């Protein structure tokens, strides 16, 4: 089962991806993906289109979402897989999270204005596919267009990461809330790209323990954000905490993502894949 070409974390224009939901599905199918989850940030809007396209292609599809969570002083992402898009509590919780994005966007634009980069909000909005959701990725694409950096990765390193001139603090959902919404909607909760978080070993242990205590199910072991050493490190964490393992590209677009749909490394063969609970 570990050899299944599963990609359980990717994005469309319903959040900060560059391809429409149907085009994400078509690209995944062309890349040989066997099982796909669309997991837009704090948004379920793209799921009907993606599901219909997948059904037409005979591609197994899992409805998903990626929820922004505040933990300590960081933003953590939790993926919900096989959630019921019609669940009222999940929809209301995601709406609550999205409502804070407009204020954050205005603050990011203000910080960039202070260092001489004007028109950032208007520029970012040109890249927004869903008016209800503006993200740092949209600002990153504008900054590349404006010549402030060569690519989106450089923008995050120099402008939008913690301690950089375009970064602003924001309070998202709590871990308890996010897992409550996912589990209440019948879903499976997964820690997204843990290698991206600036947590000490002790803080990471505490986070994994709390996640498991709240009913969390899995961790992304193989994903587009992890190098080989991180894959092995989080394989060890999956074993240690008794978590299932997920595999994902975290694809946002052909020019934005280091790993294309369906191209993340395989999981270590001794781990139990999260899709054992999905198919």
C-alpha cells in the first residue's frame, strides 16, 4: 500500500494556488497520481469542481482542507482529510479563520510600504482567485513581479518570514479548535510539513504529544518542503508517537513548488500510510 502514488496536500485558486481546481486534478492525473486530496487554506470552495473532475477521470479523490493554527508564537498548519464539506461547524470555523486575513493583508502592505515597496495590497489582489482569501503567497507573486526577488522562495526568505520587513503577527485558530472541526466533520487530522516549523526538539515533542492527545492521526513524512534528512527524522517521529504517515507535494503551481503533483519521495516501507484510513 505504501507504493500507491498518493498526493494528499495541494492547492488551487480557491486559496493560494495558481491553477483552478479542475486543472490541479487534471495535472495530478497526467502525473500518474492514484489518490488526490485538494487541501486549500481555510477554504472548501474548490472541492465540488475538483471532485467532479476527478470522478470524470476515474481518479480517487479525497476532500480536504489546510487549517491555519497558532501554536506558541508560530503558525502551524493542520491538514484535514476526508472531511464532510457540508459540515456546518467546519464551515463556520473556516469562515472565522478567513475573516482575519483581510486585516493581516493590510498590515503586510503597510510594512512593505515602510521599506519603499508601494502598491503591495493592490498588486497582491491581482493574483487572488478567491476574493475571500488573500495570503502571503499572493504578496510573494507581486514582489517577484515588482523585481524585489527572483522567485517566491526568495520573497519568503527576505520579506515574509518571521523577523523580515513584511512579516506581521496574526492569531489563527487554536489546535483544539482545528482538530475539533476536522474530527467533527468525520475527517483525519494530519500535521502538515513539520520540517518548516522553527520549534526546538522539546517544543516539537510537546506539540506532537498534544496533537496525539487531541485525536490527531498522522504526520506528513514525505512532502515537498522536506529534504531527505527531514523525511527520515519525521519518519522516526511517526513511529515514536504512533502516528500514520502522509505523503504530499504541497503543490501550489508549476513555478512555485519544488515538487510537482505526485512526485514526492515514497514513504519508508515500515510506516502505515494515512490512506489506509481513506480507501
